[in-house]
C-alpha cells in the first residue's frame, strides 16, 4: 500500500481529491451555515407574522367582549329583570365565544342568559369582588365551569342612570375557541401555540385533553425541563416579545412570543427545528450527493489525465534504469509532445547521446593516459638508470657518499652525479628550471654534457663554462640549470667548489654547529653563453662532511604555506653531524616530509652528503 502511494499518479490523485474535497467541504459548511441562518430568519419572520395575526384576532375578540360587557352592564342596570334576561340571552347567542353572561347587582338576585343561579355563587368569585373594589374591569384566571368546561370571566362594574355602581357585569368566556387559535398557530406542521394568563396559567393549549387541568405552565413539565423554560416564561409574563430556541420533552423548538395587551396575557408559538430546517437538510443531502458524484467524476478524470501524463514518464524511468546499468543502447520513448514531458524526453535523449560520447572520449583519454603513464614509468626507470649509485666510497677509499633524488612528478629535473678520477672524487648536484618531462629531458642533456666535458677537463670552472655553452646553444625554451660542482681530494682533504646560481652547501664540522659555506658563484647554466665561474677551496678535516641540496628542500611548504628554509635544515643537521652519511641524507629527507605533512610536494628534492675520511 505504501509502495503504491509512493507513485506520482497515486499522489497526484490523492492530493487533487483532498484539495478539491477540502474546498467542497468548506463550501458546503459555509453554504449550510448561511442557509440555516436564512431559514431561521425566514421562520422567525413567518412566526412573528402569524403570532401578530393571532394576537390581533384574540385582542379583537377580547376587545369586543369587553365593550359589550361594559355596554350591557350599564343598560341592564336600568331594565326590568325579564327584559334584561332576554337581552343577555341574545348577547350570548350572538357571540360564540361567550358561555354565559350575568349582571350581579350589589344586592338582589343575579340574572343569567341561560339559567338562573344562586346569587351567592357569583358574588363569591374573586374577580367580581376585585372589579367592585377597584371600580375597574378585571379578567379572571381560568377555572372549570359547572359542566366541566374551562372558562375565564371578564368582570366590569355596572352603573345606574346616575352613574353610581349598581353591580357587576360578567361575561363568561369559553377557552375552547382559544384552544382552536393555539392549534392553528403552527399551521400544517407539528408545532403548537400556548396562551398564558398573567399568572402563568395555561389559557389555551391544543393538547389540553392530555394536559388535564389548567395549571401553571411550569407545573406541566418535569423538574429537569423547567430550568430551560423558566427564563422564557418570566419574559412572557413581563410582557416582552422575542424568538428563542427552547427544548420541550426532549425536542428542540424555536419559540416566538408576544404580549396580549388587553388582558395582560402572553401568546407563544413553538415550531420544531426539524421542520424549520427541513429545507436546509434537503439542501445538505443534495449537496452531498452532488459532491460525491462530482468527486467520483473528478477522480475518474484525474486518473485518466495523470496516467496519460505519467505513462511516458514511467517509460523514461524504465529506460533510465537500463541506462544506469550501463546499457547506453537502451531504447527511449519517442518525443510525442512539445510540453514538459516532451522536454524531459528530449533531455533524456540528449543525456544518452552525451553519455555515449563522453564515455567514448573517456575511454580514449584513459587509454592515452595509461599509455602516457606507461611511458612515464619507462622514462622514470631510464632517468633512475642514468643516475649513479646513491652510495659510494667507504673507509678504505677516503670518503663516503650518500645521495637521494625524489621527483615531484613521475620524472623530474633534479640531478646528481659522482665519479672518481685518481685521488679526486667529482660530484655534482643540479636543479633544472621547471618540472616534468621537459625538465627531465634537459636534465639528461646536462648530465651527458657534464660527463663528456669532465672526462677531458679537470678544472671545475672550465667544466661549468663548457657546460654552459653547450646548454645555451639551441635553448629555445630558455631553460637553465642551477648547480654545485665539486671535487674532493681524498689524499689531502681539499674540497673545491664551483657554484652556478645554486644554494651553497652546508658544512658539518668536527666541532661546532653546522653552517652554510660562504662561496663565490656565477650565473645559472644555460642562459648566458659567456659566463665565468670562480673556484672556491676548503680544507676538510677527517670526518667532516658537506651536504648539498636543491631548493626542493629549502622551499618545501607545509599546509600553513610556510617554507622549510635553510635555518631549519641546519637545525636538522646539528644532531646528525657524526652519523653515517646515509643516515644524514635520510634524516634530512624525513625531516622535510614531516614538515610538509599533508601538503603536496611542490618541487623535486635532491640531497647529497659527502664526508672526508682520509686514507689510513
């Protein structure tokens, strides 16, 4: 599963669907929130409108009842009892909301529209007493009538012709029509309306048969439901209006409420939220179905498009794997488009062709390099063969000599030479300008000239003069040699030196510290055809030695780019003064390499140590 998701196609499909799904989900959430808000706003307006219409209807009926009661009470006070009874019966017959009508004199019998009753029964009602005491009309709380019906009474003082209170006119109003009003408030839905008296008792309720007696609204509910309704009931009894969410018997409603001004009552209408938001739910279902369908179609399109895009990429990847194994003849997919994939295919074709060319050239270069290295190894062996033995002399020969040459490359431009003619030992240390093959060839030429001239000439200065003339001829490369040429007389210990632009040797005395010999020299060999080289002579004591070296020693560098210099060479030689010449030469070479450390060797290194032993 993880391997499948690692492909470009699967990631492209997944991320595209996630992105589109996220945008769609956000759109659905926002649109549903807006639709919910709009639906609740519309429901609130409709509920308020319906409640206002019902309130106007109820207030109209109550106003009519109040007006008739006041009028009839004043009229009946001046009528004969029989005429008054007929009038009251006609009033009740013309008003379906009325259950009965009575005028109760302050003294005497009461008059009723339907049947006579004991005056004491009505005079004991609190609403009559309150109306008489206040001199103002009063509405009673709901009560159960003689026949089990629920009634409410409007009582108002009656006046005689002189305007004095003569009794109380009372209209008994049936609550059945209010129940019908409450039932019609919710329209065709499952909502319902309620009308509360000023004390919070249920005046109208469409489910009165289930509720039983007309008790206070909060007493109709279990204790766990009262807490949520108490604030709303308090607002209704305070005469406020509003539209709030409520929960009744586990169901959520939206309730609009408003006061009924004449009687101090309050009207409320409860609409189930499920019905109010039914359109929102239908919209959500439609959006969900459209979203699922759209995402499915999008997924199909993305799969087709991604496979069309990635098919040539996969083919290129397979070809790249074959090329990576070295199969540069692997077939690459044809270039079929001018888009990015086509550009990638062109790049692969170019890469393959370039790799072929590069590998071919690399093979040719490697072969040429191997041939060159082979030739350089041969040249190295030839150069080494041209040099004399690195060790010479001994106690019976009056001297000992040890030399070493370490080229910076396969072949170098340094040289050393030594040979003995009679009692004299000839020795030479030279350094050709430059490095590599050119310097090695110039070195070979200088060595052959030196041996040729030294075979017939024994004067050191003359030898250098001839060597200089020979190398100056046809020297178009302007190469040159610095050299120290000398002889040691093994019988007398006389040391003769001729210097051509080279570092003077270091003397290792019997006693004292090593020191650089003060010599007089001439120019380098090979540049100026006419040059002179003075002779320097020194008498060596037995066991004294001289150390000759090239600038590969004095100019060796360490990683900090510091030079080794002659001062360090002298310090290195001080403890080696009485060591065998081989140990002296090897000790100097080891010290130079230790000083250079990881820094590459920048020049050829040549060291030659010669000690006078004296013949026994």
